[in-house]
């Protein structure tokens, strides 16, 4: 596959990841509103809800996980830059590519398939959170596990394509390379 094709696919994947990240970001508003409602209901009216705690941990956990591919796209995951920033793009890309193959993809595959098994069991048995008086069903929460793995895997493919381009050209593709790193 030539550089132009790899670049085009990487750009399309990145665009989808950015859309997913923005959707997840906007979904924080209902969680914040439910927390505000709980605080007002509990402390102003003396009538706490039975669902607010469960909604908060399910939504926050979901947002945290679903935002992982967006964070990968924005280069926001932990990296030791002591040496990396001094290397030429080709060497950076080789190191990144090896790390994606040896560490990232095995984790993502295990996470996705294990998450799918957790979701499927919860869905088929109508599993509920027994620690909660609300007894919420667990499968929507557990569906986030394989979705996160899938989104991470797809964004990882974009990152691998960027590495292949950088290995061939000794420069990161314009507009989608490590220079877009989030502030740390």
C-alpha cells in the first residue's frame, strides 16, 4: 500500500475517532446534571435518589473508557519522552510500531474479547448490580468494554499507518503526527 492510501485511511479513522471523542465529551453533561440533581434532592429537599450513585459510576467509567481512542489519537497517553523527542521521526516510528505490535494489540485483543464475554453473559442472564438498591442492569455498562477495545484497535491501526509512513519518509504525516500531542 502506498503512502497516499495509508494517509487517506489514517485521516478517515482519525476523523471518526474525533467525532466519537466529541460525542463522549458532550455526554458528560447528563452525568453532571444528574449529580447536581442528586445534591439538590439530598441536601435541599432531604430526598436522595436511589439511582444517582449508580448512574455516576457507570457513566464516568463509560466516558473514561470510550475516551481512550480519542486520547490515543491526541497522543495523550503516558509516554517517557526523555529519549523519544530527540530521535528522528523514522526511529520514533520504528519504536512506536514495535510497541503497537508487542504491547498494544495483544492488550486490545484480550480486552475486546474478554469484554465481549462479560457483556454477553450479563446480557443473556439479565445481570444486575446487587450492591445497589436500584438493581440496575449491567449489560449496557459492560457493552462499553468491547466497544472501547474496538475503537482502540481501529485508532491503533491509524497510528500504525502513520508509523509506516514515517518509516518510509523519515517524517510524520502532516497534521496527524506526534506534534499534535496534548499539553502535559
